[in-house]
């Protein structure tokens, strides 16, 4: 729904249709998004028109961004450890092959 709302204001029927949701299910979902501050809804006659409020998504992105550098550093460190383990395993296998060839 959020992706569809990024393209502009939509009514509940157009939001629910591609997701194969009933109107009541779509309405309930929109209520959750409204409570989260991500969507506003206005009623025009019998139509419920929804609009995305992107600012809270930007806030969430900025908040999570501060952790990205930390986790990237951790993953690089883990890559280093895995490379060391792989090299050690290859060395061990090479030594076994060389030792096995000398016995014959």
C-alpha cells in the first residue's frame, strides 16, 4: 500500500484491488498506517482517499542509518575471520595431500 501511495492519493478500492484484499481489510490496514502517522485519509462522498505522509519514513531511515556503519564494520570483520578460517583449512588440506604423497 505504501508503495502505491507513493505515486499519489488513492482510494481504498484502488489500494485493495492489486493486493486482493477486501474493502474492510484494506480499511483496517489503512487505520493501522494512520495510527503510525504514515497515512492520512479524507472522505469525499462515499470515497475514502488516502495520502502518504513520507516524513516519518525519512525519520525511520535516518534512525536506522546510524546502525548501518556499525553492522557493515562487523560484517567486514566477520568476512576477515571467515577468510582466515578458509585459508587455514586449505593449508591443512594441502599438508595432508603432501604428507599422503610421501608415504607411497
